[in-house]
């Protein structure tokens, strides 16, 4: 039986909430992930537990291969742990059907990747509105909200431009707006500045930090840039599949 209650005897996992009554935006409890092809077992995550509180900005750092992307995929309910559990905004993902999992993902999480993954044939506005359309919001509600969030990332004037007409930094800002449009409890970002030059990366991180403060959205951001990571409220350091500090 997998550990379900983070406050019980195992005692290694953080409690579900550190603020009165408010569930953590994200709670990882005793996450283990390994791949076993019969001949070899590759341990990728070795008992990882932590929480991201509501409104908190957490940076996840560590060498290449330390398990950061795997951790983020599991937190984002895109991959399942071998054991352990993930709780998103107070709701455990353990044992949920695929459709309930994707509903929880759509309701409470946003994603930003190293590459923007915008759809080339849609304008910035329609790219940002897409998650709401997927949720079956009306087109006008979705576009109004998308316009608002493009304003938040400083791109109101570029709403009608296509990804091909935007710079790398602007595309990442559109990708951020798309992640925020549903008002998620937490945005998960995997190397969101990994494809940008130094100055643009810095500006992007400043934007992430400002949006975090203004919108109260929690962020878990994987980055291998220690200077950028210092801007977060807290740094989690991964080493060989373990959390060694944070
Ligand atoms: P990071 O993002 O920190 O670079 P990853 O989470 O991508 O690390 O990978 C961590 C380790 O897990 C690596 O050693 C990688 O080779 C291994 N790994 C990831 N996916 C698989 C897989 N499907 N099968 C076997 N090993 C994998
Ligand atoms: Mg990675």
C-alpha cells in the first residue's frame, strides 16, 4: 500500500498545508521512479518529498540527468511515479482515471517548456485562448481573458501577431500567458529560459517573478542557471534523483 497520508508514521513527507486551511499548490510525497528492463534498473527519483505553497516560487536546480524533467512530468500528471503520490491544490492524483487526471491538470496546472510549442497557424491571442476553448468556454470569453493575460506579460499590442512574427523572448511570454490563462494554482516550467540569450532569459525570469507576485500563482521552475534560480523564494537541489537541499 502506498503512503497516502503525508502526516502519518513514515514521517518524511511534508504536511499538506503550512498555511492555515490552505492546501499546498503542489505536494510530492515519497516519489520514487525507476525504469527496469529486466537486466538493468535505472533509479531516476529516490524518495522525493516537498511542497510548493500557494503563491510560492520554487526553483528546481541540478545537473543534467539528475531527474528534474522526470520530476516535473510526474508533478504535472503527465507521467506516473513507480510509488509515492502527487497532490495538486489539495486533490490527490493517486488512482485517478486518465480523464479525471487530465481534468485536474487542466483545472489546476499550467505548463511552460523550453520550446514554446505555440501553434504557428494561430495568432498569439488564439494560442493563449486555446486552453479555455479546450475547456469549452465561449470564444468571446476565452478571447477576452486571453487579451487580459497578454497584457499581464506585456504583449497586448502583439495579440494579432503570429508566432513567426515574434522574437524568441516574446514567444516564451506568449507561452507563459497560455499557461496562466486558466488561473492555475501552479505553473510548471522546464527550462523556460533554456533557449534564450542571457539578457532575454533574465527579463523572462523577472517577468515570471512579477507575475508570481501579481497573480499569486505558484511556480515550480526547473533551471540550470544558478543566477536565475536565486530569484526564487526557495531552491530545491536535485542530485542523482534525490533532493539534497531545499
Ligand atoms: P534532467 O531533466 O535532470 O536532465 P531527466 O529527468 O530527463 O533529467 O532524466 C533523469 C535520468 O532518467 C537520466 O539518467 C535519464 O537517462 C533517465 N531516464 C529518463 N527517461 C527514461 C526512460 N524512459 N528510460 C530509461 N531511463 C530514463
Ligand atoms: Mg531536463
